């Protein structure tokens, strides 16, 4: 067939060649004119590069495909309906592990695999660090026939031999987990680093610069203790300032020490006293431990002030604490801020200080240094004042010795007596009357409480009406009050003169009925109710026992 194809231009004319192409073409059913590939100048053999423009087909030639002979792909001279998939020409040497899509890893630029061309690899196991420079068969042993699908992504799947043979430290003996990425990375396998912050024991302070073997002795990495004493027991035992064992210190080193400065006791060791029953305040903060914890007693040191300050208590003379009978609870007067400037809180006693008492010196009341058992009664300090007072004379007046009835601690001389707490509360004009107006001759104990005793002269001297002649009782409060003495009002319960037609516009004055101003016990109805005006007799026509007399009306008309 090749010979016919070569000689045909010499035998047939061009027109004949075209007419017979469909039946005599050596290319089978290739439906195109010969000049699409051949020229009259040179009928190139099929094994060389014809002038066929593959770019005008559905499969343009790119990359290495440009230099492949036609029969490299068109075997058996088949030119139509040739497959476009890589696998149509390229046999799968991966035994179906990677699928039939060769272009997932290979390109037309070069069939040899390049790591950057393997896109799916980046999704499942990104190649970074030293991995990016490895050839495929470094992991996929025997790349041509090796395993590509289902490989483990765990480091140990490739590095199990490295794990097993490592001696610094021995990973197997140390019980290291086979998660290599905890210490190693793909950049530098040998320079392993372990992130202690992700463990139960983060490294801080001086621990950050300590070699692993200093704590992980005998290559013990799995069961290393996290308690300080696990490494520092020797330090605990040999410490003498103070001796931790004799002092009964607990082995919880972190109560006093930290990882920054372990040995410098004056700076590094710091015990948090605020977590104890005796927090340090004031001057206690700067006191050396051994001043209170003598001799090296840290477990049963007293917490009461007198435990350390008994000598101060006993030798104090201003005032003498022992003679004064002071309690040994120093905190009642002293504080940790200023020991010498003692202050006593009287508000917590049965005698709180108020008014002028606040500014007094202690010795003003606590004479002769007596502080316990003193009376809280005012007279215990103010008896002399009570006895010498003449305005009024408290003794002759029979005043009680309870000074607080009239006096206060704010102003002693301007005394006030609370009459509201007596049987005679002061109201109205009585509130502004001088005490001596009622309490004559300094009588404060037997002063009468009835009005008449003080107002007898007003009673006897009154003429409108004449109280004596009228026979008024001496109970002044019946008509008078403390607000207005002269505007007296009488409650006429005997006969309701304010009811019905008996209104003030009719009777005007008391004398309208009480015709005898000297005797208000007598009265007359007929002064107003005459025979003819308003016809009293006529109104009582037919009334039995009717009598026209001065007080006869009241016998029937009491209301």
C-alpha cells in the first residue's frame, strides 16, 4: 500500500487522484484531499512530518506531541475517530491505582512527573520542606509499579526505622509516641523541638533553658513528675535558711519559690501570707520572717498580737497597761500601720463618745489610769457640776442625777428638758414660757399639773363672765386651751345651742339665755320665747301640762 501511495502521483492525474481517493486511498476512510498533507513538489513519506495543520482539528498538538511522528499515534494508518484520552496511547503502568486520568500528574510538556504538577497530592498530603525535593519513588517505592493509592500520611509510615534506631534519646526506651510531628518538622528532621506548653507542665523561667536530660533522667520522658519536689527534693533537704525539715515546711515548693529565681531567698522565695489565717499588713510586710517565726517555728507561730508584743504590753507606762487592767488584745487600740499612735474605738463599747467627749484626752475620764470598771453615768464625772449649779439649784430642786435628761454632750450649759416625756407635755404658749414661771421657788419635783394652780388669779379676776359668781368650775381646760387663753369656748353639751334655729346669729352672747351674769347655773327660755312672739301659747294649744315658765321649755325641749 505504501508503494501505491508513492507511485500514484506518477500514474494518475490530480483529477483522477481526487476521484479515486475514496476507494484507493492508503489511509482508509480519511475524507480529505491529498494536498491537505502532500504537495506536488515533494510527496513526503508518512514517516516524516507532513504539512498537515493539526491545530485545525479537535486535538491541537502541544508540547512533546509536536515532535511525534504521525504513525506514533495513528498506528495502522488510522486517522479518523482516534481517541483523545492519554490512556488511548499510553498504557497504565500504575495498575489502575491512580485512575485513567494521566493529566492529573503528567503534561504534554514532558511525560516525566514533576511534583508541582501533582495537584491532588497537595490536597491530601502537601509536599513542603524537604518533602518537596524528593522523587516520587522515595515514598512510592518503585514508581513504575509502586503503591500510589491508600498510603498512610503518618510520618512513622516512612520513618519507622529512624524512630527505632534513634539513641539521643532512645525513642523506644523512652516510650515516645510515634507521632513524629510533635518534635520534628519537614524543614529539618534532625533539629527536633518539643513544645512543652502543650503538656501538663509548661516550661517557664529558668526551666526554659534547662537541658531535657536534667529533668528527664535515665531518658524518662513518659513518667517524669511534675511536682517541684520531684526534682528539688535535695534542695529542700539541705536548705538551712530556714531549715525546711525542722520547720515542718510542706514539700509544695511553689508556695514560696518560682521558676525565675529559685536560690535567692531574699528575692526569689516569697510566701503568700494572704492565703493563711494571718495576712501580713502594714509594718508586718517588711519584717523578716525569723522575727516572728522564732526559733524557726513556722507551723505553730502565734497569730495573736501579744504573742510577739507581750514585752511591749508589760513595759508600757503611758498608760500602764498592766495596772489599768487592759486586755491583751492589742488590736483594740493598735494597728500594724502605726504601733505607737494607738487609738481606742469607743463606739464598740457600752459608752460611745459623742460631742465634746470626742476631743477629750483619755485621762480626763480615766483618772489614775483606771480603764476598766468605770461607771458610764454622767454624774460619775459631773457630780461636782451638779452640786454647784445654782441656776437652778439642782440639789434643793430635787433634780435627779441623770444629767442626760436636760444636758447633752454637744452643749453642756444650754440644757433643755424634754417635757414630752413627763406627765405634763408642753403645748401652745407653754412651750415658750420660762421654766421659773411654773417652777417657782425652784420647785421642779412637786409642781402641780392642773391649770388652776398657775392661773388662779385669772380665774378670780375674770368678769366677763364672773367665774366665781357664775359658779364656773376650776377646770380651766373646759373652756380654755394653751394656744389662745382669752378666746375661750365652752362645749354646750348640756343644751346643744348650735342645733336647729339656735345659731350664733340668734343668741349672739351667753347673756341671751343666762340672764343673771353672776350665776350661769340659772337660765331662762322665755326671754326669747314670749307669749305672743313667737306665739308660744298658741303653739302649745292642747299640749298637756304646758306651763309658761323660764325653764319650763327645757323639760320637754332638751335637744
